[in-house]
């Protein structure tokens, strides 16, 4: 994924709130949870946001010398107690096992650092303080990797969320032992109704325009955009990049249905 696509401000949608509640429940009750939804609806962004991963990840991955300002990062880690892991494509088993162990251990150390600041050495066996492991792109997990996750879950009691495309729940149902540990399944949906309009208003504003639902031209453009994108965040983003371009090239200042149709014809998604 490109930084450009992610660059826009995060919008705390209702779906994100639902995801957070779901993640809280998995974390609290220490289940395995499944989150599935179509490509581009915002699963990864929601999960990263929940784990405050944009804040915590650089520290956990680099693990370099400490600065006083790192206290904020420890606080963030202690606030979410979550670890976010994305397996690489065809991820070798050892990479997954070691990668997860490293992140969970380091997250535990950061949380401890927040809970007991200034103590030099913590002795004795401590239970790991991370409470939730979120694994994105769960389709990539091989059978041994799934077995390993079940083992981690059993041994450490950490809650696990597997994030993937619709259909992942069917695939996992073929692993009865893992599946029997699944406590919650969460369907991540695309934007609907008022919320879609809300997000569109923001996109309009980013282009320096104002959206007026009472204006027929705007209402028509909204209807076309809703139809073309189905409320999918990624498609919306792509559509608006092109809309911005077309408005600029043609010196236009209104998003009309014609503009939306012109954009649709240039996009791959227009064919659907
Ligand atoms: N809450 C949000 N606020 C702002 N933009 C968002 C939000 N959610 C998603 N987006 C936009 O949609 C894009 C796709 O989101 P994301 O990568 O999370 O989708 P996904 O469901 O994980 O897709 P995939 O199944 O393909 O991995 C993001 O890069 C971002 O541009
Ligand atoms: Mg994703």
C-alpha cells in the first residue's frame, strides 16, 4: 500500500467504532476473533488505528536507543495493549513465529516500562502484558502458521484477531480446533447512507468545494458516486483523485454527474 493512499486524515466511522468494540471484547474475553470485509473497506486502517500502530510500530521495529520522549510511546502501547502483525506473502513459518514473538515481547516491555517507570531491572517471570494480537492479511497464513497461532493463544492466553477477506471464516472452519476457539466474527462493512454523505462532504471540501445536498447537481453526483463505489473507502479515494484532476484540467468548479461519469470511464472500477 502506498503512503499516498493512506495520507488522508483518518475518519472515525461507525464501522471503526464497531471494530473497536469488537477488538475490546476479544481482548477482554481472550477469544480468537475474525474480522472480514471486502477489499478496501478500511479493515487494515481500523486495526492499525486501534493498536495505535503508527505511533508504536517504529519503536518496536527499530528498538534503538531510548529518548525521554519515548514515554509517550510506552503510554500508547499500554493504552492499547495490542500488537499488529502483517505476514509477508508466502511467509516462511520461522519468520512468522519469530516476528510475532519479537513484537509481543517488545510490546510487553514497553507496557511494563509505562507501568513501572524508572525501574532498572525487573526480575522474575512476568506474564506478557500484551493482551491482543491482530494478524492482518490472514489469508496468507499457512496451516502450520494457523496451528502456531492457536498454540500461542493457548499458551499465553493472548486474544487474537484474524483480519481477512470474506470467505476466511469458511476456510478456518476447516480447522475445527482453531475454529472452536473463535468467539466473535465481525463483518466490516462499507460506508452507507448519511455516513457516506459525511465522508463525501469531506472529499468535496478537500477540493475546495462545498457540498449542498439540496442542490440537484450535487445530489445527482452523490448518487452516482455511491453507486459506483458502493461506499468503499479505497474506491472513493481513487475516484476523488481523478475527479480533482479532471476539474483542474478542465477549469471546472462543480462536480457534476458528467464529471463523475468521465472519471468512471477512466477507472478500472468503472467496468463493474
Ligand atoms: N477510517 C478511514 N478514514 C479515512 N480513510 C480511510 C479509512 N478507512 C480506509 N480509508 C482509506 O481506504 C484505503 C483502504 O483502506 P484499508 O487498506 O484499511 O482497506 P482494507 O479493508 O484493509 O483492504 P484490503 O482487504 O485490500 O487489505 C486506505 O488506504 C485509506 O485511503
Ligand atoms: Mg488490509
